[in-house]
């Protein structure tokens, strides 16, 4: 298999898994009556997925493409009656998470645990801070005030309190993954079929759920 094809399949494979997680687990978590639970859990999963993918994708551009694909899968919801901002905002969140995780992936993987922990917390807080900036821009454009920017307390809770908690969870999850030696191996003869199936399933479930 040519290197370019292998890279493309790897991007689609991991991007589809992320899309599936958003469509299934993410949808369930957003129904839980705890305001921060969805973001607190989905960020550790996204970070772990990208870190695992980084072992297969040596290019940061290819790794970022995983997040872009997951965001594009979410765009399927534009075909449903869902409010457009209810589609755009999660897409922006996925892109911001990807940017920060990819930018600090070396720290998240290869440094002493203290630096790794600090990096996970920093990335978790920073993407949330950027997301608040996005909500501020959305308010300027539409006049809609998201709950996350409704007060200083809400902003601090979202970015700092929830960000630190989610960063700690992400650090703990990746250490568990390292401990149990999680590897992702798809037989070459089935790589295209399995990856295509995952991608199609992600599109369908995103549309239906």
C-alpha cells in the first residue's frame, strides 16, 4: 500500500471513530442533566484518540486532519432540522481541541509525568478559553448569549474549573491506555473496507442521532 493511501486511510479511520463517539456517546452525555459532563468526558477521549493516532501519523498536518474530518462529519447535521449554531458550535469545539492537542502533542506524550499533567491541563483550559472567544464573536454577530459567557462566574467555571477537571481526566485516561498498551492494528487486506464502513457509519449515525 502506498504511503499516501495509508496516511489517508489512517486519517479517515481515526476521524471516523471520533465522529462516531460524538454522534453516540456525545449525544447521550448532552442529555445528562449535568452542564459540564459532556465536555469533561469528550475532551479526554479526543486527546487520547489523537495521541494514539500520532503514533501512526508522523505529520502534524495529517494529525490535525483527523480533527478536521471529525468536524466535517458533524456537518452532516446541516441536513437535519437542527439549528445551524447547534451544528457550527460543536464543529468549532472539535477544531479548537484538535489545534491545541496537535500543537502540544510532544509534551502530552514524551515528557516526565509532571510536565505531561501540566500540558493536559493547559491544553484543556486553553481550548475552552478560545471557545469562549468564539462565543463572544457569535454574540457580536447574532446577539445570542451562550450560557458559558452569561457571567464572569460562568466563564471561569467553564474555562478554569471544568478545564482543569477535564485535563486531569485526560491525563488519567492516557496513563491507563499506556499501561494496558493499547494498539490499533487493522489488517492491510481489510483496511479500506473497515475504514470505509466506519466512515459511512459515522455519517449515518450523525444524521440519525
